[in-house]
């Protein structure tokens, strides 16, 4: 009888252990089901950016009547739309425009439209990021280029600092800015771009 009591006790404990495990599994599944929609909602974010741009153009043309090495400053503005399918990846579309005053050659007007991926490192209110955008740039000055559209690309990064749920400040975005204008030499200009502005966030956390 004593042995039977021990066996019955062990069976009851085993059943209780199985019950606890089942309850633990159910609780874990419930928590996971609750967390997944929240994560998806947090990652699905649309952002709009607008700001000031400074561009330093560096050219090494080999054309008659044009200096062998030139550098110019341009001022303008850019706007971006970024969609984030998750917390670390965004798809970015950008439109920018600049006015470049060249002594003796009038003013060159430039419009660029670029697209590409951005990698975000979200740390609370601070979000550093790196991105590579590629597309086309259109220029017109009526003297040297006339009107022309060529390949363009940017590569660099910046930082966004949240000041409220839907507003962030971008104090700095620095990039390598490649343009492929025909210059009688390499048809490649290695430029620098600096930007700063405001980000508006829609949805998300």
C-alpha cells in the first residue's frame, strides 16, 4: 500500500508538471501574439523631411576655355519621403534643387531625383543612419551644358533627434555626391553635400 501511495503521488506531480508546462506555453504564445502587432505597428513608419542643402562641386574638366580645376558652392533645398517596413530599414525617395553661380558663366540650375535604401540605428530619441541613393540629375545653364540629364549618386549618413512624437530635428547629414557630367576628362565629379532640416513622422510609436 505504501508503494502504491508513492506511485500515485508521483503520477499526480507529473500531471501537475505537464499542466504547468502547457500553461507556460500558452502564456508565451499569448504574449508573442500580443507583441507581434505592436512591433509591426512600431516599424511601419512614414517620414517626410525638408531642409537646407549646401553643395561643394569639384570639377576637373578638359574643355577649351574652361579652367582645368574648378570648385563651386551651391545652395538649395531637398525633400525626402522615407518608408520603414521595420525598425532598421527604410526606402527613401528624394527630390532636391540647387542654384550654382559660376563667375562669367551665369547661374546653373540643378534638380536631382534619387532613390535608395537607408539603414537606421534607433536609440530612443536619437537615430543615426547611413544611406546610398542613386538616380538622375538635371542641369541647365544655357552656356556650357545647355540642358542635360546624367547619372547621380549620394552616399553618407546623418542623425535625427526626436523632439516630440511626430517631429525630429536633423542637425547634420553629410554625403559624398557623385555627378557624371561630360567634361572631356573622366565624366565624373566628386562633390560634397551637407544638409540640415526637420523630419515629420506619421504613425509608429
